[in-house]
């Protein structure tokens, strides 16, 4: 399952992050999709590590993270999953400023909301797009949630067995997304990292090549024996690498420049039938049916505000007040969503069919933040006040099973 953020919506552009500190070209200049924001004016704020923010009863801090910047110590290694223990499905949402919040009741309410600093207000003096707590992706792999944080500043990779208590297994690195497939977890970057023990330890995963500098999205598809895909783009060009996640990487012979534009903010990587699919925030959908060697593009006709969701062999994505659906990555049908003013952003679907989402749109957070629930992706129910707390922008959502005792 892939998780990529959806912060576009209502026609609002998303901010473009600058070249990351980790392995970036020293002469790279930051770029922005939103001319109304000057990313350079927030550099001092973005460099502030919010882990040091004091905790109060009104501003609870996350559980303390390991001091070890590399692998977790031996005594912190996760025990093997007990196949006989009772399990329960949980949604975990990942947000800016290191935020996480979870639902143990099929998306009807959200609890255990925590962040680096609950008092911080993103984009009101602090550029949360270029920040150690910038949410960059979350997946569920082998009974564990794995999340990567940070962009344009030293970040971290954190793991949790229950979606509530987190610890760091890799520090001072930034990545363009995370994906999981068949027990392997990949952190996307020009120098990607992989884990074969549910995010406990990390090793280098080869050196893929890209024309643009920054990898901005990472995904995985169970096609051609199982492949990881990474998309790099710079608003002028885009490129893709695909491989086994262990070090063998290839590039397509054709990958149109319009493919994957804005994919860091909305859209994503997935598969529909035998097709690999990349959808950008601008509504351009690209697909490959030959194992990633050649790609063709098509247009949805509207910008997307959400991430991609795989549902019963099809792919869904939302934008312009409609849900778009494809079974081949080329032809898309659409239906209107209701209520008509719902703008879907970060979204996830449980195997049983329940979908949860958070609203997209610039400034659609804090008092304006809304959480939704649906069973078909068309009719959405807004959760009542008190069932969630508006907070830092939500980047993505993952679903997974945890020990039932973790939700009592």
C-alpha cells in the first residue's frame, strides 16, 4: 500500500519543497508552486527541531524517541507477531509537525492525537513544508506502522506497533515517501534505504538514476514479480525508476515529462489490473502495461486533491467534487461526491470497504479541519465535533491490524 499526501483542493496550489539537505546538490535552488508563499522567509523556523518543545498537560508530547540514530537497540527489538492474539483494524493518520492520530472504531472517532508541538501553527510563521516534522508517508507492513518525517531539514523514520507509541529507527535523513511489499519496506530517495525486518534496521538499496534531482513519491505494485517505483520531478521534467528494492533499478525507455507532476502533494502510485499507474496533482494519469518499460499519459480533466486508493481491482482518486475510477489506468469514469462541498484530501480504505478521509484545500486545518467516513467513496459523512480534534495538516492515512489490547 502506498501513502501519499493530498493537500491540494479547491483549485489551491501546493507548496513545493526545496532540495533536501540529505545528498542534495549544493547549488540547488528551492522552488515553490505557491507564489503567495516565500519559502525562504521560513528557513529559520524550518531549521528548528520541534522535538525539543516542552510538554504540558494541554500540549501532550509524543512518547520519547530512542536516542540511537540508527537501528533500535537489541532490547527494543519488536517481538514476533503472535498469530493467535486477537487483532483489530486501526486507521492511523500522519500529519505535519510530527503529528499522528488513530481510529480504533472503523473511522467513527479519532484518538491519541499527538505531535511535536500542538501549539505550533503551520504556515503562520513556520514553514511546515520544510521542517523536521513534515509528513512524508506512512505504511503498514508486517503488523507495524512505518512513517517517514522531514523535508528540507533533518528528518526521521519512526515505527509503531499500535499507531500510538512511536520510536525512531533512522534519524537525520529525509525521504520522498515510503512503500511496502512482501515484507520489504523502501524509503525513496536518490540513495534509497530498505528494511526487511519491518523497519527495525535499514540498509542501502542501490543507486537508481533520475534526471530531476528530488524523489517525491514512492510506491509498490504486485506486478512483474513485485516492483517498487520512485518518481522524481521538478515541475519541468519527471523521471521514474523501478526495481526490486534491493539494489537492481531500471528506468523506462519512455516516461512523458508531464507524468507525476505534483505527485508529492496529491495523486500517487498504484496499479489497476495489469497496469502500473502514476497520477499527478494536476490530474495527468500515466500507465504502463509492460513492466514499467514504456508509459502513456491521459488526462482526468481536473486537478486531484486526494491520494490514490486501490479498491477491488480498481483505482480511485478524488478531485473537482467527483470520484474518478479506472480499471486499466487509461480510461477513467467519474461520479459526483456528496455533500457537494466535500473536498477529499488524505484518504485510506480498509479491506472491509470503509473509507476515511480528511479535507483538502489550503488553510483547511485546525478549526477548518474535517474528518470524514464513507463506505463507497461517493457519499461522505462528516464526523461530529468531539469525535476528532482539528490540528496540523494531515498528509496521509494507513490502515492495519494491531493487537486488540492496544485499543482498550
